[in-house]
């Protein structure tokens, strides 16, 4: 979160075009000590997997509330 960003301890997994990553890398290293280029597809695959986990958690919470 904010504290880790202030301390410069975040990790960034960056997708997209490599030229754009290279242009943004200097800015990202101000907030994170680990900046990794993941290519054009790997990042979106990781985000999809995380979203599936969050959806499952939300559905389980909703079921528990009911």
C-alpha cells in the first residue's frame, strides 16, 4: 500500500509494449524495488487468475451471509 510505496518496497509486474515499459521503468523504481516486465500477455493472464480468486471469495462471503 501507501507505506510500501513511500518506502520504495513495492513490486510491479508490468505488461504491455516493452518500449512503453522502458519509458515508465524509471518512475516505477521510485516506488518499487522490484520492477519486472512480463510481456504483452502474461500480465493480463495473472490479472485474470487473481480476479477469478476474488470472485470465488466474494461468492463464498455472499453465501455465508445468506
